[in-house]
């Protein structure tokens, strides 16, 4: 009677602390195992990935042959021999399970996957990972989550992260980047909504002339809307021309993400329309050499020209005269003013001098409309050539490309056919370019 009570007590205690294991979601991975695993296998072995967060398992194939298990983060990869029908899984906490594979047997050189579930009734179950859903506007953006880069095309990203603090950075061309952090708990999935603020600005010009040509930094505006393309914050040059003559030419300032409107009236325009001034030279006399020399000279005026930065080159009538700021005498008439910095020139502007009064002018900023190309393919690591120059490997974002000019993009990789595409990137925009590569066909012996 005492033995029966002790046995009953021991059995109930064992049952209360029993642990279980279960294998679910068995599947065969279609890609060859040498493209999916870093585990080295022999020709007569198969691989099976058991997804689990626990460690310390031992394995036997067909109940007798020891099988090697390689532990990784959230995964145990087991090497088993060809024609394995049973797999014995043992753990010091969860006991032992003999699992019959759902297929006839595991074949050599094949790669399989399954989920290994463990449960302990005495242990409180807690999640150690949680889903994070990121919604970004604009839809084309780059998300850095804990230093891992994700390229977004549809504005949505879902990642499974461990609980705790995480940092993120969201950026997109022509938008202000957002850098922040969040704390992830196990209660529910975390939804992160990020709206980027545009870093570019727009200018709208209103004039009393419907047939006037309006230029911003040398780029002609749409005659219907008279609104500029995307502008960066800073100083820009506004010009209004009609009949080939310049009636207005002056710099203006615009702030970040500003939508500015400049309204011009008749009083803002220069009514002079002569392309140059006809200078009447005084009659020469023999009174003195000084009088003769002065009479032979054209009238001039003191002029001060200021560039945006001290190292910006100043050109008058296409001749380099200085950097940053220039002061001197210029003859009366029209003069062509240009600035240059690092081989990039500004839009040319006219300077009209018709008196000997001093003049001062702020010069245009040297800038060019540049473009960006987001080049990606179905093949990772293909070499990218732009106009026969190697720039990187797929995926890759090429910057500082001349806007509006066609360029040739060429992808090359061993084992694949070389692909060429001609693209004309738009100014101050990120143009998406997807190129599909095909493998070379191998002849059967």
C-alpha cells in the first residue's frame, strides 16, 4: 500500500513537470543547399534547419547514428545521412522526441526546414521578439534599423526584432532625415509612422507680361505656371527676358521647404532695351597729354561684385577677374557676369552701366541641376558601369549625374549576360532603374 502511494505521488510529480517537444511546418527548400547554408556537408548527407530559440539539443539519425547540430541565432542546422527516416531529438530540460519525417526519407544533397516547438508547463512563456511595422512617407526611402539598411519602394517595412531599445534613421533624397529610437515590448506589434519633411523649396513668379521668359538660375520656367522646379535653400538668381533683352536680373533668398511667390510690376523692370551703349568720344585737343589720354578713354563706373563664397571665381565677359569679391572700373554698356566653383558655373547675367555712378551686385550661385539613379537588379553584386566607368555593384544609388543628359548603364557579372540600358535621369530627382539579368545557357555534354 505504501509503495502504491509512493508510485502514485512520483508519477503525478513527473506528470506535473513534464516537458514536451513537437516538430511542425516541415518543408523542402527548393534552392540548392550550397546557396543557402554555411554548413559544410558531404555528398551523401542532407541538411535540415530546425527553427528554435533553445540550445543544447543532441540528435541521432534513425535512432542509432549521431548527427551533428550547428547552432545559430534562432536556428539549429542538423546534418543527417542519406535515407534518414527518423530523427531522435534530446534535450536536458525538454526530454526526448523521436520524430518520423513526413516524407519517405531525407535525400542526400537536399535541404529541408521545420519548426521545433518546446514547452514547459512550469515555465512562464514570454516573447523575446516582436514585430515592428514601419510606414514611411514618401514611399521611396532608406530605413536604417539598428545599422541594418532596408530599401523601401512601397513605403512599408515589417521586421521582427528582439525586445528592448532600438534606433532607426529614415531618409530620402530631397527630404530631411529623421533619427530617433523606440522601446519594443512583448504586448503587441509596434507600428511606427514616419513622415519626412521636404528639404526643397519652390518659387512662383508673377509678371505683368504674359509673353516674358522667366529664368531661375538659368533654367527657363514653364510659361503657363511660372513655377520653378525643386530648389535647395539659399541664394538663387531670377531673370526676366523679353525679345532677347533682359529686363530684370536680381538674386533672391529662399528658405528650406519654403513656397515663395515673387510678384513683379512695371516699376521693377529696366526700360532700356539697347543691347549696348553708343559712346560719343570727345574731340582730341593738343592742350596737354593728360587731356588727350582722358579724352581717348571710354567713360567708366566703379563696380563691386560679390560672390556667395570667398572661393567662388568671378568672370566678367568670360574673363576671370578674382574670387569672392571684385571691385574695379567697368566701361559703360552691357557686361556678362558669371561665377564658377569646382568647374560648375552659374547662369550668366547682364550688367548694364550707363553712368559713372557706383554699382554693386550680388552674383548668382554656381550650381547645376543634378540627378540620382537607384540601380538594382535580380542579381546582387553585379558590376555597374555608367558611361563605361565602374561606379559600384548592385544595388547602388549613383549620385551627381548630369540632369537631362542620356547615359548608358551597363551591368556585368560572371555567368550572366551583359545588359545595357540607356536612361535620361531627371534633375533633382531619384530615378528608379531595375535591370533584369539572365544567366548564360550551358551546353549539355
